[in-house]
């Protein structure tokens, strides 16, 4: 048994999305009062997570050194 926040951390999702999956029955769990308990972490994503665009990538990932990257408003 896992809390919603623990399940979210382990699955790499948000607490809100875990509750959404519980309500839809895509993740097994029980509601105890106002709180959900996740019974099983067996969940397969239907889609791949969104990939980071080049603008979000670190300078090292783009093959540049940090001091070679111009920041907006640095002129």
C-alpha cells in the first residue's frame, strides 16, 4: 500500500494525476474517508512523456559551454 504522494514519486507523475487514474480505475486503490490508498503500482503509460525541447536543454547537452551561451537581455 502506498500514499498518493509516494505513488506519484515512484511513478514520476503528479499527485493530481495519480488521483485521476484512481478515479478512472486505471490504477488500483481504495478511498478511505477523504484520502486514497494506492494498492498496486502496476501502471503503464499509454503515451511517452513529453520530451524536452532544445530551449529547455542545458548548454552542455547542446554541445556548448555555459559561458558561450548568450542569455536574453545580456547585451
